[in-house]
C-alpha cells in the first residue's frame, strides 16, 4: 500500500510529488514513457514569475523573451517590448527533469515505462492498474503490450496531461474545449524576433508562433500553430511562408501534433482522486499555456492531499476543498479569458485588422502594455473591453 500514486511524470505530476514527499508522504510517480521529459510537446515558454513562485532551477533556460511582434491577418504589426525579460524559452525536457530531480531529492519514487490503464475503488484504497512497457520498446515512445500489474494506494493524483479516459470513468467529465496544435523546432537564418500571427488562413480561432532562441551559439526556432481545426495543414503553410522568406532552411521538418485543453473539467475531485494540470484542464484559455497554472494547482492538490492524510478522510466531500481553492484563485481569470476567447473566435480577419489599427493609435498600445502579464490576462482583457472602439468590434460577432 502506497500513500499517493501520481499518474504522469510531467512537470505538474512531479511538482505535486515534490510537495507531497516534502510533507513526509510516500509518493510513487508512474510515467508511461521511458524517460522523464520526452517526447516534448510544448514551446517551453515559462513566465518570469514562475521561477521564484515555485523555486525552480534556472538551469533549463535557453534564452529570454523581452519582445514579441504581433502580426495581423493583413500583415499589420504591433510590437510589445519590455525592459526586463517577461518570459524565458526553456529546454522543456530539462525543465521537467529538474522538477523530477526535486521530487526525487525529497524522497519521491519515479517509475518510468509504465502506463496507468485503470483506477478502481477498493477497500479503504484505490487500485491502480498499470501496463508495463514491453522490453525493447521504441526509444522515447511508450509502446505497451507488456504485462499488467496492480498497485494499491490511499490516493491517486491524475496528472497525465490531456487524456481524459480515467477522469470520464470517475465522473469528472472532459474539457469542453480543446485546441489542436502542431509544432517543430528547427534552425533559423537571421530572424531573431518572436512573432505571434493571427488570421483565418494562418490559425483559425487561435494563433501561430515563431519563437527564436539560441542554443550553443546557433539560432533555432519553435514554429507552431494552435487552432480549433486540425493544425498540421496550417503548420505546413506557416513553415512554407517562413521558408519562402529565407528564414528556415529545413525543407520538411517533422512537426508533432498535440492537443491543449482550454477549459477545466466540470469536477476535479472524486473519492480518493484529484486531477491536476492539463489532466484537469487548468490552462490559460487565451493561449493554452499550462505550466504556471498547473504548478500552482499542484501546490493546492498536494496541500489538500496532505490534509486528507492528517484527517484520515479521502472522500470526495473532503477533497472538494482542493476544487474550491484552485477555482477561487484561477476562476476569475479563467472566466474572463474564456469569455474573451469566445469573442475572439467570432471575429473576422477584417475585425482583427481593425483592432490592430485601433491599438496602434492614441497611445493605447502603451496603456495596454502596462497591463500585460505573461500568466495573468484578465487585466489586459478588461482594459481592452473598456475601450469603446475596441469593444464595438469585439462584441460585434455576438450579434452576427
Ligand atoms: C505545442 C504546444 C506548445 C505549448 N507551449 C507552452 C508554453 O510555451 N508554455 C506553457 O506554459 N505551456 C505550453 N503548452 C502547454 C503545456 O505543455 C502543458 O500545459 C503542460 O505540459 C502541462 O503539464 P502536465 O504535467 O499537466 O502534463 P504533461 O506535460 O502532458 O505531462 C503528463 C505526463 O503524463 C504521462 N502520462 C500520460 N498518461 C499517462 C498514463 N496513463 N500513465 C502514466 N503516465 C501517463 C505523459 O507521458 C506525460 O509525461 C504547450 C502545449 C503544446 C501542445
């Protein structure tokens, strides 16, 4: 019998394990892939605040972000600059690994190469059924078909990213909205500025990005698309666009397609179970970034689990305090951000262009810039919606 099994050795699962183990609770993290951090499905941009807020090592930082150019459907551009870096480009695998190391250092155990395939209620415990990786499985990729084993735990924390089979089975639901993504990393020739691109032809309902960074003296970029529609075709067009401009040499980079939840589960607790991170849909509805909110909620989840051990009560009713805490902290942000996403998704390319023109005049960009925060978007959204000229455009789609 193990105290807590964490399903998924991503940053959020490992961070929850770190907090729990620090409380003297026995934790086993089960990760399906053979190595922590791989494969990478992320741009690895981490807001400056996160390193201090979660006491994270800066070792995985590759580069800083001080400037981003926003590009409208017709090619108008607005630049946001900050004197200090507002975010950092990290080596995302190394980012996960330093958090895993933190957890190991305080006594958590991490077992790789085993996928959790079921959770079942048991006598004063929960059964965690795992499928072990088949010997000789392809490097870096889970390839099941090994034997099954069952662990018994007092509690389980679901931190397996955007897969919702177990959550559905436990009555937690699934996120109401997902973004599809496609991204690749490649060498770049002479375009050292970060870009975010908008428009129906580029990334319907969302945005595309070009994120340059230096690694060992060479310039690379993570180039990607998020969209409500399958993203790979849009990625191919985007890649062609930058290649035609002479910035990318690789003629056929292999992009990875993935998904991001942009709405939380209706419920993130069940008897003896908590869900956290992407597994709970705890991301920013605007951008889909999930590292900051996931780590924050891992603190709430681990704190609540520690209280459950002290009280000897693992019922959903007791664990609901986790749900209350994280919703109290993130609820207002999520509400405003997902309302804004709803408005944005209804906008035509012409309307997006009009917004760019308005923001670019009368010092509005400067006023908005003062409200920008990498992980907290409510303020800047409300400031935009309070500008009558912008609000007229944002709300137009609601009446169409
Ligand atoms: C293209 C793209 C770009 C992104 N860019 C950013 C960004 O720049 N900044 C940002 O903040 N966020 C970004 N995100 C979102 C971010 O990657 C996620 O929010 C973050 O990874 C969530 O962490 P997690 O630990 O909850 O889940 P994950 O990182 O998905 O980790 C889950 C882990 O659980 C394992 N697992 C899954 N199921 C099981 C199972 N049944 N049994 C055992 N193990 C299992 C997986 O192998 C994985 O290791 C991006 C996402 C995408 C797709």
